[in-house]
């Protein structure tokens, strides 16, 4: 990526703005009007990406938020430099429906850089100030895919940047004998309709944010096709009734918004368009489920752009790309379940004066700190050397995805993804290294009582961090699972029905075992905390039935990666930049009105990225919270089935960071 120092504005200042004491050759000398020197906006928050726009050559800093946080302004632009900031705000995508069902609608998309979703006009940049100076950023989670014919896919949650709100995507319609849940829900983009018993409409989109979902149809080609979820760039396609193009219930188009870096060069942000090979695509609709032999596609015909592919099989393993706001795919025949929608994203961008250096490689969000160039990958991509690269040793951090939390009476917390760091040589150009970001494991939720492990992350296959183990579930007597490949932290065990269930194993470095489930007086069942990257999960207490079990402590980034302008990772009791805390275990006993137990990281706040385990406040049952996105934190344990909630206690996805001398 060619990053160069901005010349136009600086040359103007050098040639025409002088102190009046002796060199007044500029506008002030001609007109007597003083010209203010440029002042550039300064702020903190999110993951930093500095780059040069390949068109006008302006140099920008983007703050990328894949989890909730705060954008803090310390200085506002002036002297001819814009005082407003550009933004992209994408809400969480809707979940897919059950049984030849509709695809979830994409999260609403609002932008000042590219035409907004739903055919809206370009929005105006947002003026910022140092009073108050802090702007809340909320990242909307994706809606759960439906597991029951009596429920639509859940709606995605709203994303917020200060006064700007994007609306969550609509959940998709599901097969239902009474026809009450077959149409798709409205949302940022609408969910697709189910294909059973005639035709069922998709939900409407929100003006200037997204399009409507497609119609589900059961009377035509291959009998049954759910409607595609609407996308930010186009409506979801109808399912059938013929076999021609655009009749498979494909998801609606996403939108490319090149705000986090030059689109062709930036990897690890947004979804990849496999045609031109460019990233930064967002808010594609989920594909409708189909009875036919050929599944439909998410987004614009390729399963990319955020939305995922509808399946013909009962299980639907394909998930929408994280942090894009894509809709979840609809389930196939014979009770195929829907996929979860993707979480949203917020990116804030403003002009900066210059960059000190040129990046020697591409891939991920690129920033400069402490004499090092840092590449941060939040989704999978490629670290590729450039022409100026010579053989060098790079420092890396690789964190696997966290395990999902358990449920069913006294769920154990999910284990954290393994945290590994070290150095490795990268030879002379050209060298391309594949980067994979492990997904967080799925939390247990009725009727599927067993959670799943997190996925491994790697920086080149020899450098692999295992995913965290799943938390155990009660009732069915699941113990906590060991981390994937035996290297991630173990999930916490459950109690019930056969006694204490043990926590899963974890192997150091960077992974520890989960705690055991336990029984306390009064028939209180307590799940163990998931293991963290810095310590083991705690076993359920036998004498304090009003608390859950803390997850194991996480690990703080090496100093190389602790840029004060960035808030990558989770906050902790001793500063920021924490990763891979275990999820807290649940407690099915009375709690004096409390609604949550202990969080990952060994304290009552989930300061190392792990999800919070839940106490049972009464009825309905309560789900644990998910691990923080891109921290590898384990999901919190749920009470009983957690089956009444639309949320899911997933593990946090992993992350990869790479640094080398600038």
C-alpha cells in the first residue's frame, strides 16, 4: 500500500503562511487577513488504521469498532482542515428461519462515504467537539437463527455512534402450521419469507438503510424456496417459482464502503468480494433455505458480502462474516435451523496531517506506534509483503476463538482461546502468509444443549492458537470440553444430573483448564468458570450459593501493541489491552434480585473479554453474555435452558496482530 506524506495543504502553509515579523509573502501580506495554520483532529478508540486515499491523496485515520466502546476526541480539526468526521454504522443482521425458511435481513447501513443502504443519499459528516468529547459506540449483535418452527429468526440489534443509529436486520420467517411466523420481520433490511403453504412476504426495510426481504414460495421449481433477506444494496430475491437466475431466494446485495483503508489493499475489514478481490463489503442479506439440490447464495450471488448461504441439509453450519451486519441463512428441509446474523461494525474516519512512513506489507488495519508498523486482523485475510520488504523478523500475537457457554440448569463458562506471542522470520519479498481468525463457539440453547468449541486462529499454519473449549451443560451431564487441538483453554464443567462435572483441560502456554461444576446447600447447582489464557477457571463454590464461578484471568498485550490511541482488546483492572478471559459459570439458585454472576478475568466485570455467567433471578431463565468480539473470551454460562432469550452466549472471535520495524 503506497502511503505518502500529504503535500498540498502542507505546501500551502509553507509557502503562504509566515510569521509577520519578517517573511510575509502569503495571503496575510496581500490582504492583511491572517491565515490560521492547519489543526488536525485527534482521538482515541477502537482499532487504528492509517492510510492514504489513492484518489485525492488525503491521509486518513480510521477507528474501527468491532465491539462496543467510546470514541474520545481530544482535538478538533481547524485552519482549513475538516472539523467533522466520516462514519460507517452497520447494525447486527437478522437470524435465518427454520425449514425451507427465509434468510435474515442485513443490518441497517448508514455512511458518509458511500451511498447509504436502501438507496438513500450520502449522509453528512458528523461535527465533533471536545465538549463533551466522548461519543458512545454500541455494536449491535446478530440475531439468533431460529431453532423452532414456532419462532422467526431473531432480529439483529441496533448499532449506535453518538447520535447516529442503524436499525437491526429483520428476522426471517419460519415454517409454522398457523402461519403466524412465516412472513419475514421488518428491520434495517427485511427478513425473507418462509416457503411453506403458498407464498409468504418478506419484511420491509428501513428508509435509507436497507431493502425488503424476498417472498418465500412453495408452488414452483423444486417445490419450496425461502425468500432471501434484504441487503443494504438491494432487495432479497424471491424464492421461485422458476429455475431461472435470481429465483433461488438469494440474499440482497451488500454495499462496499472504503472507509477503513484503500479497498483493494485492505484485508481483515468487512467481507471479501471474490470477483474483484476487494474487502470492505457490508450488510449482505442472508440466503433463503431451499428444498432443491442447489443452495441459494448470500449477498450478491457468492456467499460473500456479509450474508451467508442457505442450506439444503437440516444443519446449517455456514455463518455470515463477523462484523459485517450480514443476515443469517435460512434452514433447509426437514427442520433445518437458521444461521445467526453477523454482528455489526462502526468505523469513524478523519483527516490527519501525514504518515511518518510507508507500510512495507499489506493486510489488516495498519497503524504506526513506537517505531513499529502494526497490522491488526479482525477477520481472515493475507499478510503480503511489498516491494520495499527485505527479510525481517516480525513479532506476533495470535488468539483463538473462545468457547461457547453451557446451559441447561447450571452451565459452565466457555474456555478462552489460546493466546500465543513470539517472533518469526519473514523472508525476502514476495511472501504471502495466510491469516485465519477463529470464530467464537456457539453457546448452548434449547433444544441443542451442548455448546461448541471456538475455532483456531493462525498466522501461517505453523503458528496456531487453539480455540477455547465449550462450557458443560447440566441435565444432559456434559463436562467442560478441552480446547480445540488440545491447546485452547478448557470450558467449565456443570453439575447435574450425575454429580460434579469436571472442567475441560487446557495446556500452557496461553491456555488453562476450566473449573468443575459443584453442588451447594439448598440444591443449588453451579457451573465452573472457563479457563483463561492467564489462569484456570474457578470451580463452583459449595458455601456461597448466591454467586457463580469466575472465569480464568486473561493476558495483556505485549508493550509493542499498546498504542494509546487504540483500545483493542478489553479493559482490565490494570489498564487496557486484555484478551482471552474465561467465561463465568452460571448458578441456578436464588440471587436476591441479582441478574448476573461473575465475569471472565477473575472479577465481577468481564475485564478480560470473557462473558458473564448468570444467576437465576426467577423466571424466565437467563442467558449468559457472549465473550467480547476479537478477544477470544469464553461465553458465559446460562441458567437452565436459556431457551426464552433471543441472545446466545457465544465465545468471542479471535484476533491476529503482527508488528515489524518501520
